[in-house]
């Protein structure tokens, strides 16, 4: 590995640190070690060039084909894949000039990943955060050994995480969903070439780089977002754990405890069944996938519950797992079965949630009609 810092990067982390980590001298100048012609040799030597973080300034210089330092010169001489991970304030990322530069770079084959959403500098938060190191490592691996791109040209909408229904300004009804399985589906769909919109509820893990993200706190929020996105989707995958019920009334003030009397009972009402509504509204050719988190005393009971749910919901595929005994929520491993609409078990997967995600996406890909339309 060779580190090629910009002059700005060296103001954050000094050259001795980069040299100690990489085991090689570092410089931002094309005039260093002139006999070795580094501005040409480094680009030719590299199997992949990763620019992280990529500032708005760097994106602009790269898009313009400038070569005023060692990094931009190397970008012009490399023949391997180039991956850029932007990091900047939201306003800079969303500026028309930056969006145009990103579009130019992508048109030339550069992989410019979508920045993560989260805390920025100071008190600011939003789109523009550098993706997590593990996300970048995964993207590098996939750039060097690309997976099958069987979902290229497809738009997948994936719901992720749990939902919360407010009781009062302090308390809410929720569930144990961490978002790990939903985000695994997002990651694998991106790796297989899909455009992905993630409708994200409450989660415990970072949003994968590359997906368009819509926030949805309550079941009502999630329903509104999913119905709005459904029309442009080739597949909708309902991996979120959506609350079945919500309080009939939400207190505008904190519900106080009292030594004089017990609290009033909380009356629950049903939330809309989003999966059934998606099925009823789906356009021709769209694949709708439901999830069933069940507790069962045996495999036979688990499959019976799943088949009954598949019949009620009418979705094309139903993914079922047994969540009893703390086996799934918040863990990195799982066991899933993918059922057809008629109840036939099409696939099984045990182990990491990425493997389960691929098992689901394999079946989605089989059901998708030939690609005949484009998405705006």
C-alpha cells in the first residue's frame, strides 16, 4: 500500500505517521524522487486507487482532469479501478457544482460512493459523512473482485429496522430490530448492481454507503415513504419490523407515576398493514417480499406459521426466521427460509446475514421480468 496525501491531508496527519503506517515515503509533490517518475509510476503500479476522504475540491480537480499534485497526476495515469469516498458538509455535497462533478466522474467509470448520513463537524449532521472503514473495505474488495451484477439497472426499495410509536414525549412502543438484516440486503443489492432506496426506521448500525436513505420513525412514516417509492421500484423488500399496533392516544406531556393510583390502561389500535397494501398496489412485474419474525416450538410449526402468513399477505416471497430465545435480533448471524407465494421452501441460509441477504436476492432476481425500462 502506498499513501499519496494532498497538501491539505498533511495538515491533519503528518508525513511521519503515513510513512510509519504504510512503510513507504510519502509526498504530495510531483517533484519528489524525480528519477522514479512517481507521477506516472504510482498510477501504473496501483491495482486500485482509493481516495478517502474525497473533498469537494478534490472531486472538482479530478473531474477537470487537473494534475497539480501527485494524487491527481496518479489518477490520470492509473488503469485500475478508482474509488472515491466523498466527505464534506451537506450543503457542499448537494451543491449543483459538486453533483455535476460527481456525474462526470461516474460517467468515466469512477466509483463515487454516496456519503454516509450522520454527525459531521461541530453540531451539524446530515449527508456528507465519510463511510465507516468496514464499508470502504468491502467496496474495495468488490472493486477488485466484482460480484455478479445481476441486479444492474434495477431499483430496489428496502425497508430497514424497527418503528416507534409514541406514548408520550419520553416513552414509546418499539421492538428489538437492529437493522442488521435489512442493511445486509441493501449492501448485497448494491454490490450486485442495483440502485437502492432504503427506508430506515430505528437502527443500531451504520447506514451502508451507496444507498439513498429515507428516514421513517413510525409505521405511518414508513407506509408513506414506501408507497411514494413503490412506483419506481422493480422490487420492494419489507425487511423492517413494523409495529402492528400504536397507542390510541399520545399524551402531550409525560405520563407521571403516582402513589395514589395506578396508571390508566393503554388502549392499542392497529396500524395499517403495509405489506398487504404494497401487494394490492404493485405494478405488473414488481416483486414484493415480506418478512416473518416468528417464535415456534418446531420447524414444522415455524413453516406452518410462515405459510399461513404468505397466504394472508399475498406477497411473491416470504422470508421467515425463528427469533425466539434471542437468536436473531441484534446478532450478526441468522437462519432464514425463503418461501414462494404458495408456501414452497425455495432457499435456506444459515450463518452471516450477508449470506441470508444473497439467498433472498437470488430468488428476487429469478422472479424479475427482463429489463425493459429505465428509472429516472
